[in-house]
């Protein structure tokens, strides 16, 4: 078990050749347990519904919203979010927004006054501003 809690099994031959343990592999009998632990650490409310077979085989997952979706372990492990596509889109939008007070502070710091803060939706929103000269 490593410091993150992932389990692996290794042969003497692999140790003799200084090979590192592989925590997510079809040769590791603990891979399904490790995936459960990975999802728990991500803390996005996603659970694995099927057994791991290989990095390329699709597995079923249940999202926190209740949707069941398919994804390979390679896609899941490398993704920023482990949620279903609908929740990913929703979360991505939330993470690209900042509080209105912070938006206002950024403009003031740069010498601008926002004319209508209600036009702010996300960091890509164009806002009408006024500088010190009007």
C-alpha cells in the first residue's frame, strides 16, 4: 500500500528489476478497490458500478445526479472531472465564475468602473466600463 492508500501486488522479478508497482492495471487484483478509492478522493459523488477489466474497456459509473454513464478508466483517470457530461458542463461553468465583488475589485484596481454589473455572467462576459476620464 502506498501513502495514498492504493494497493498493489508485485513479483520478486519486478522488484529485482526496480519496477514500480502499478496501482491501476489488469495485472493488479486490487485495481477495482483502487478505483473506488480514487473516486472517493475526488469527492464528486461518483461510484463505480462494474468491475475493472482493462484501461481501454468501458465501465459503468453512477454520477451524484443519478445518471449512469460509461467511460474507460484511461478517460476517467486523466479527466479534470469524474462526473457525467451534464454535471461536468455545469461545474465547468461554475468554476469559471467569480463573485461580483471580486469582479468589481478587479476593474477598480485597473482604474475602471463597471456601468452595469448585472451583465456579468462569467469570466468571458464583456462589460461596459468607464475610466477616470469618463
